[in-house]
């Protein structure tokens, strides 16, 4: 009798490892876990990415308005350059921004800063005697 008990116990432990021999409670738990995992993965695939932040900058002789912008590292930014008078440009090499706008013809770019810091852009189209004074500062923070 002792030998039979040992053998049954060993077979039941080994049998539990085979797929078709789990208890009803174990199978229900496995089904619930699989369903939950599937639900979470489907919900994640439908999640919308955050909408880009839209920033509008107006250039006029001899300033950008606003003159300073603060954005977050990793944030998608849509930058729109408008001109209130003559053709203007905006170049910030570190952020790979190079725009040209004229009155009635706006320019737009999308960028995602990957580095924190302060980046200074300048007007890239000669617009008169104060052209060298035109700058736009973008602060990228965490």
C-alpha cells in the first residue's frame, strides 16, 4: 500500500505538467491569463500617439515672435514660420531646422528634440539692416 501511494503521488505530480491533465481551476487561470494578455496587447496597438505640439512663430523686421520657446525632450513639435512683411528664414542646425517663409506663404516642419539644452536660431534670409539681430531661442528641457 505504501508503494502504491508513492507511485500515485509521483504520477499525479508528473501528470500535472502535461497540458491535458491540469485541474479545472488551473485551466481556467491559464485561459484568463491568456485572455488578459491578448486584451492588453490589442488595446496597446490601438493607443494613439500624443498629438504633436503646434508652435507658431512670426518673423518681422527684425525679430521673431515669440523670441523664446520651451519644449520637452522627445516631444513631437510642429513649427510653423510666418512672415509679417518680407521673406525671412529660420535655421537651427543642431535641431535640423531650416525654413523659409514670405508674406502669405508660411513654412512648416516637424521635429523631435533628442538632446536637452538651449539652441539659438537665426534668420537665414537677408531682410534688411537689422537682419543680424534676429534670433529665436529654443529651450529643450526634460
